[in-house]
């Protein structure tokens, strides 16, 4: 986890003066960190972007207490797990990290509204699409079963074209990160759930 240290230290400093009222915290990997239009996309509420590049769901669990120190959010939106699969971890491991994250969130924030954005399909990782589907299924089933303060936001299906493959218009040139159009789709999908 040491390779995240610099970015985590930056996050620890970044919003030091504004932790009482962060609004909705967005937490997770570079898909969150690179969401440059996030304040405009959610202009009806305050948002705080606590994404860190390349992070795994494992890293989000590992650094949770450090990054979240002092924050009092209205809600939490999480996107991570994509890089765990890319690094060769299996869906069951990612599911366990998700369960660990739920416990940490509950201990720190109580039962605030929490949202997990499904793992997205991507051109770059399409060869392991079945693992993405299975991971999403494990997490969504758990959220439905618990019927608590977590909600599942499915972006996977919405990011496929008519032939059932990732829609290239939604991705950056690397076939992994999102384009502006991809973020517009995410913003609409998330707003439907949290609005």
C-alpha cells in the first residue's frame, strides 16, 4: 500500500478546514479522482472528492480512517474494485473488502446514506468482463439482502452499446478511464439514485 502514500498524504491535508460540512463525499479510485466536472454535475449540493489514483477497494479500506478523519458527510458515494480485478484479485476477495468497508463506514459515520457505483465495463479489461459481472452481483445481492443504508447504482449495463460491448464514446483514449460523455452518464445515473 506504500505506493499510495503521497496521494493519501495530500488528501489528508486538502480539505482540513472544511470537514464539518463536506456534503456528499465521493470516495474511490481514479474514476472518482478524475471526475473534474463533479461540482457542476452535483450543483444542488456540496460535494467533496476524495478519490485517489489507481486505488483498489483494498486500499480504500486500508486508508479509510486516515482519509476520513474529522469528516461529517451527509452521504457517501464509493467507486472502487475495478483495479483489484485488474491486479488479478478474484471477485470473492473484492466482496470481502466491500464488507470490510461497510463495517468501517458504519463505525465512523453511522447509518448515513451510502451508494456503491457498480464496477464499470471497460474496453481495456473486457477480457475479464465476467469477473466484473460476478463481483457486481455479489455486492448488489449483499446490499439488497441487508436492506439498510446502502444502495447499489448500476452503471455497467448503461455503458454497453447495442451489441453488448463497452460503448467507445464513454471512454478516454486508454479504453479504461471515462470520457466527458462517460461522466455525464455517471452523473445522470447517480443523481437518479441520490436525488
